[in-house]
C-alpha cells in the first residue's frame, strides 16, 4: 500500500493556461491532475522512503511541529 502526497509545482505560464483547460475526467474523478493528463501534459512522480503525517486541522499542527523538531535535531547529531 502506498500513501499519496502531492506537492505541485509548475511554471507560471502553465498555471495561467490551467484555468482555461477543459477536462471531462477531472470533475468525474475529482482529481485535478487529470485536467493536465487528459490534455497531453506530463506529470512527474517520485517515490520517497519517508514517513509523513497529515496536518489537516488546527489540532494536527502540534504533532506535525513535534515531528519536524525531532527530524531537525536528528540531522544535527
């Protein structure tokens, strides 16, 4: 089983075009990357060996910050 974490980056020109690109798949599947794939754009994906934590609501912030502090102190040892 894999966890999907999306960090999207693109050039300004593509972002300006993106709002006008049509897609029948995006609303059906509720996946915004399908707008690009359906219109011939490539998307790069990579696999990482990194355990992540979700920060979706304010109550998640302390846990995320705690892990970030731990990761930073691990690097300095």
